[in-house]
């Protein structure tokens, strides 16, 4: 398929192309639906716009927020989103995704506390309300690069991700997995002490908990059956629950579809096809909702390293997918909507809105209005224009949207401070990689 370039001047243009592809994207001009407040476990998000976790690779060597981290989150706070889903924070030194990934510890707790206080104060002063803030706790697993080079910790060998099989020393034992589960307990205690409103037990994009969901070929207590493949995630929840109290809540950014064929992908049938099959995902959501009592869920699909068009459709970059970007947007909306409609009492955050650029508010409003999600989550858009939520809420056009060039991701993969190379080029540039 030819490499699509975004050229649409109106929603009618979008609809025409979508119809030619057999796709119908949700749309509403009633942007007021995005202004409605939402209760999240006793906390109030003052609108239906969420900022997705976007790593900045700009922490200190010891894991504290750096100057650029603080700058980024204060800009996010001024922007007016009802919920800020704080970026991935490592639960152990060796599972950091870069030498600059954030990591919360007893020693730097005050640094995180100071930043959370600043974010809430900034939001209150600028917009009249403080955002709800969720900390994403992570074990990077196969993406671990604590010293700036790959030091993978994997659940099982996977030929889709390994040009040559990684040695068995990289495969985590059951005992090691058990120890890493417990690290989410410490992370939850520290996150609550830092002032976060909740914590995400990260289970997406093939980081460790997500990788284990597809561990069909692993032997032992963490592989094979659905019960075994979800064991790590659910035990991490239990460890976290034992360390929190009050109105601090737990949640997840959860992959319900990986986009890889069985036995290496979650969310597909064991017939070799790639069509999303969300029955196991819905079974897991049922457990999270009814046993773990989560008050909100953030849904995503795909893998940013191997099939990035699945979770963040784009039209620029070296990797050209064999599908129109609208197909990726449609797939995401359908997966998010299927989960939300299956559990209407559980607010679901949708993903992948940024591709539609200045038309993304209409897509977001359409999804919320028809009950396909409760909040619209934006990641790349926040890097490009941190003030975009206030523009949407006040009826202003998005005049500086993300152009889905992938530059921020290139910086992240290289371990450099990540941000928008188009709208914030004085600070972020690919020249730094040369």
C-alpha cells in the first residue's frame, strides 16, 4: 500500500477515505461531552481528556525527576487535562528502560512529592482544578537497559523479538518473577506517599506483565494456562493492595491485543490469524474490575517496537505498514469500544486519537458520546501542544497538533530526552543522535 500522508482538510474528506476502506469512525461535533466530570475512585477528573504516559528519558541517574521532567509536567498541568497518567517509573534498578528512566525510592521520595505538589498547584492556579495523577509502575522486562545498552529480562524466548535466541540466563525464573511481583508493593506505598492519586500496574506493549500474558510456551506456574499467564499481574496487584489505604486506587494500562499470531501474541485465536479476539482480555478485565476493584482502566493494543502502526497510527517514518493509518485508528477504537461496552460500569480510557490531528476532538467526542469510552487519552499530542486540552475545552482549533512523525519515539529509543522535534525544536532535536 502506498505510504499515506495526512492531507485531510475536513471531516468530510476523512469520511470519504474511510468509507472507501470500509471504515466508519465515530464522530461528534458536540465537544461539550468532553467537559463532563468523571469520578475515579473518589477523585474527580474535571473533564474527559487524559494524558497518556509518555516517557521523557530525562530523569537523573538516581531516578529522580530532572529539570526537563519538571518542565514537561508543569506544562501538562497548565494544559488542563482532567487526568495525567504519569510516565513509567521503574520498580527496580535493573528493570529501568534507560539510564535516565524515572525510579521512585525511599531516597528520592521527596523529589517526587515535590513534583506532584507542583503539578496539582499549577493546575489549580491555572485552571481552577488539579488533575488526577496516576503513576505508572513498570518492570521493563525485555526492554531493560539500565546502563544504556540492552540487558533483557524475558519471560520466554520469542523468535519475533530475537534474531538469535537469548541465553537462558535472560529468562526469569519463577522465583525471580515472584520477587518482582513484590516490588509493586513498595512502588504503591511510595506512590501514595508521594501524593499520587493512584498507581498503574503496567501491563502493555510487551513490558514484563504484558509479555507474560502471551507466555503460552513457558513451563511452570507462569506459563500455559490463562490462570498462569495472568499470575504475575494479579499477584503484583495483591502486593500493591497490601501497601495502600484510603482513596488511593490501582489500575492498569492494559494490552488486550498484541497484534502477533499465536503462540506469541495475546488477544488472538490459536489459529494463526491476526484478527483481534478479546475474550481472554475481557476475562482479565472482569477480574480486575470485580476482584481487584479498579475504578478505571486504560486500554491499548499493539507493540511500539515491532508493529507501531497498531497502537499509534502514523504516516511518517522508516517503517511503512501494509495498511492505511485509518485502519489502525479503526482497530483501536473497535477494541476499546468492545471492552467499554462489555463493562459499562467501568470507565475506560481510549487511545490513538492523535493521528487525526486537528480533527481528533471530534473523534474523541464521538467515542465518548456513543459510550465506547469514558475518556479520550492523548500521548503524542501532549508533547506537541501541552495546551491542547484547554483549546478543545474552550472551542479553539488545534493549531499545533502532533504530525505523527515519530521523532519523539526515536529520541526515546536512543535514550535521549524525548519531546516534540517539530513544536519544541529548541530543546528536542534528532541532531542530538548524530
